[in-house]
C-alpha cells in the first residue's frame, strides 16, 4: 500500500521539476537585437564623487544585429565586432581582444557584469531603445 503512494509522490515531484526547467533555446540573441543605452554603472575605477547614473540621451549605446555588435560613446562609434551567446555569457570579439560578460535580460533591461566588483569589475545596466529614439546617422 505504501509503494503506490510513494511512486505517485516521486512521479508528481519529477513532473513538477521537469516542467519548471527552462532550456536555453538560443532566442537570447533575437531578444538582444536592437539598441541599448547605458543607464547605470556600478564598480570599476571612477573618480570619487562622480555618479554612476547616465541620463537618457547620453549617447553611450550598444547595438546588436545578427552576430555583430557596435559600441558608441557620446554618439561616436567606438568599437565593433562579432558576439556570441553561450548560456548566460555574452562574448564580444573585437579584432584585438575579446570580452566575456555575464548577462541578464529582463523586460527592456540588459545587465552586463564584468569581473569582480571588489577588483575593479563593473555591472552596467542598459535600457532598450526604440528605433525612433536613435540618431538616424547611427542606424
């Protein structure tokens, strides 16, 4: 009598856990596609007393399209290359270096973490922009 109850519990728990698992289907790249503007940087080397907040329209952008990325600072092109997503890591390949970031997408917010905060690592937060918010010269 105890065996059917135990078996039912094991099956029920297994179904619950298997049903709650999410697989990375590779759609992060599709979700990452578009323009992102820097809003906040935590950590890293900064001059004391300078805020880590960045107002809308600050010109610090990341653009992702296909397998390529572009980086802009003050509205000027700074960097470009290819990128790749593996699980929760975003790797950006420049011609002379590569950067690995832990990344998280939540609604219209992109968070990129690099290194360890205590050792000059950074956490950067970006907001998704609509194409209407982008300077046509950057599109």
